[in-house]
C-alpha cells in the first residue's frame, strides 16, 4: 500500500486579500508560519514519512521547510506540484476575474473554462494533466510521502481519486490553508482517507 499525505501551504497576505497567486513569489505571513509549524507537529504524531515532495514556489517551499522541522525528512522541490500559472491575471482578486473575464469562471461555461488559457499562463486542463501524471507515478511506488502543494492541485487530486470530472473536482472542494488530505493507493485504486483536516489549535 502507498500512502500520500497532501498539505496545502500556509496562509499568505494574498490569501487574506482574496488575490489569485498563481506562480507569484508570495511568502507566508505570520499566521501561515504558525499554521505550518502546528501542522508539522500534528503530522509527526500520526505518520512516519519516507520523503517530502513540495511545489517549488515560495509559499510551498516555506511551508515544507517549516513542516520538516518536525519530520525527519528533507523536502525535495518539484514544479509538477505548482499552482496554475495565471499569466496576466496573477494578483487580481477572484471576484475581479470572474466579473471581467467570465470565460475563466466555472459556471455554465465550465467546460470551456477548463480549456481557456490566460495570456502568459496555462489552462486548468494543463494543470490537471501535470498534477495527475505526477500523482499516478507516485502512487505506483511505496511508503508514505508528504506532498506540499496548493489549493488547485489538491482539489484536482481529490476529484481524481473520487472519479469526478475536472469541473466537479474544482467546484466541489475547498481546502483551508495547511489543511491535510490523505490518499491510500493499492492495486484496487485510490481511496481518500482524510479531507480538509486541520491541526487542533492552529490559527
């Protein structure tokens, strides 16, 4: 059996402001650092990890480094776990994008929205392909892996494990900062064991 425990990065000021981060080099704020430290202790009490893999963006790098203070494994950073590249829309609020650029909203144009590519960015379909490909490669291995990633990839992974289409996966899941999801994989498939779990007492 392969166990994959996935964690969303800690809070940033852009999260608090509702700004879409994409690949922006945004750091954790004080709350985000406290969340990551508390989550690291919580994870260390429940799992023995063989490895830590993380998105190579700043907020996930910082989260992984704080988690690793409680977990006896150094993080390895991979671009496959990145959030969607938003191109020219990076830094805008979600409300602004949905009102000004409805072609990117997951509403009645949901299927077309998954294929739409922001100038200088990537489509949701492209994110799905790279995240699921890396996950499937990982689930064919063994041991227990901690993956530190972003909200979008985590929604994609939860939907993938449940057999959802991409629009359902993105619209029906939401994970808090530093929330934990656990997947167990075997020859029979992948099961979601935890979803949106958070460490007690964290901010």
